[in-house]
């Protein structure tokens, strides 16, 4: 592990970033109310759309732009913006067919936003409280200008305020933005506040549409980048339970090519404390982490990122970032901003062998007589890769970026997806 800091960072003392990392957190029982709520963040399974205005067209499936067949859901992310008035859920689908890989249109994202009266009330209450606090503070300052109130200290400048985990993370705080606290895998108790949001007019897609099964919860952690000088110690230490195998894979990937952007991508994923299993990165209004300088999308968003950097220089992606080519919201015309991206660990979680059309996980054979069946399955997959392009295969992207409406306009609408397809690197001789 080379002791340089992650690409995009300007300081080697980086610690917490504004990015939330989402990690798989156990299967969602099909019987749980969470499996039919737009307030649950999950990967695989079926999406649930909130009760939408009659004008919004809720799809009965989402189809691939290439083969026009229904696609399985990759992720449903419940992410109401802090201080906003809406429930916001973002959905990403991708075609699993071999022939549709690496073709634009085979990955699509949609967003559902509905007004949430609880948030509206909460925003008003917070505003009133803040005004009261400010008035009191002014009063105190007037009386004694040399007294500093610790209450007046802002809670950091992170995008999410106190950086409460979004979308159904393990949070015991009463923060309404972490609403679906019940999405912890251990809990199946219905959440009252959620029930009041999800009325009977929610729509959950269902069999025989294809889906990766079982659906899995997503929980979030804040991205904390281990300072490089501590990293070697950490990675050799007890932290290994976090995914030694993944680390080895990343290490192998690093040795393959000489691409600063790609190296930065791998290091950033690898360098997050407890984040080795991240499948999704979330930062509304932030900057995506590009995957490779060899992709057209990277060159579009980070013009100049492909230029070699000097020996002692560091690639500063934030100075290159230019999202001006991202089209505006198709529904309200507002600017779209970066919202989330999928990273390749998701591909190893959502395997073609877990696709089914009956709402159940394909039977995983265990025990003594499973070896033969496993071989049969591998043979079938190998045949699919060479002959049947109509068959499902492993996805072949490096990262999938979703840009969503900055204004969070109410309704159901397709958002802009940018894909950096998988790049093959020549092995270094
Ligand atoms: Zn397709
Ligand atoms: Zn909009």
C-alpha cells in the first residue's frame, strides 16, 4: 500500500468526509413491512413507490433501453434531504443480460418525491426554534459581549448537518430524517411514523418481474478515511474481519494499471474505516468519485484527469470537476446535482445466480451432494457467457453515478445516470 492520500483529497489528514457509505445489512424478510415500504433502503428485491399524485405515472415495470425487457432492481435508497419537506426515494435498475452489458440505456434511475407533512412541520418548528435561539443569543451578547455560548457553536458544516445517517441507518436518535429506524435487520416492529406515511396506495412491484433475491437492507456509516500513515498498521491488524478477501482483490486491481484516477478510486474505497463492503456512496450535492480516466464519462466530468501528474504532485479531482454537461431535471427544469454512486462490490453481492422471478431466493444447495449441482451451474453460466447473450450474466460496470433534481420536485421521474463501464487494464509486465 503506497502511503499517498486518496485522490481528490488535498490534505493527508482527511478524516470524516461528507459521504455516507451504504453497506449490505442482512436479508429483508419478504413478510416484513419493510419489504413494502418506500422508506426502506435496500438492494435487490422489489421497489416500492410511495403514494403519488394521480398525475404521476407509476410504472408496472422498468425496462432496459436496449432489449426492452423488464430489469431487476439494484437499489432503492430512501434519502429525504435534511431540512427538506419531501420523502425522497431513488431507484436504480440494470439489465442483467449479457448482450446489454456496457451499453448506455441498460442502467436507469428514477426518483419518487412526495411531500411529507411531518417534515414540513418539523422544518417549521426547527426554523422557529432557530429564530428563538438566535434572538436569545443576541440578547446574551448584548448583555455581555465577552461570553461565548457553546450552544451557539454550529454543528459542523457537513451537508447533512450533524451527519445523521440517512436512509434507514442504525440510529437511535429521534431525528426524523433517520425515520425508518426499524430497517435494522434485527427489528421487524412496524414503525408508527412510517405507517402514517405509507398509505395503502403505495405500489410494490412483484413477481414475475425479475429480482435479485433475497433483498438486503442497507445501513449507512459516515465515510472516515484512515490517515495513510495509520493505514498499514490498521490493515494488518484486527480490522481484517472487515473483509480480507476484498482487500486482496483491491490490491490486485491496483497492480494492474497505471491510472491515477483508478488508483485513487481503489484507495478511497479501501481507505474507509469499516467501509470495505460499501456498495453505494451517497452525497447529495457532492462530487462523484470517478473510476477511471479511460472512460468517456470521467473525461466529461473531470476534463484533464487523464493527464499524467508529476512525481510529487497529487491528482486534484475537485479542481477539475465540471458537471455542467449534466442535463436539467426533465420534470421541473431545475439543475441536477450528483446524488449517489454504485461501486463494484455491489456486483459481487448481486450475482446472476441470485436472480429469480418468483419472489424467492433461488435454492442454494448445501452439503455433500451440492458439488455436482454447483458444477452444473458454473457450466451453464460459462455457456451463457459464450453463446447465449440473452442469458443473464455478471454486470460489467466500474461505477454508476446518479444525478438528481436539486429542487427535489414532487412526482415520479427518471433521473440522469452516468456509467463508467468496466475497463480492462493491461497487466504491468
Ligand atoms: Zn437489456
Ligand atoms: Zn425537478
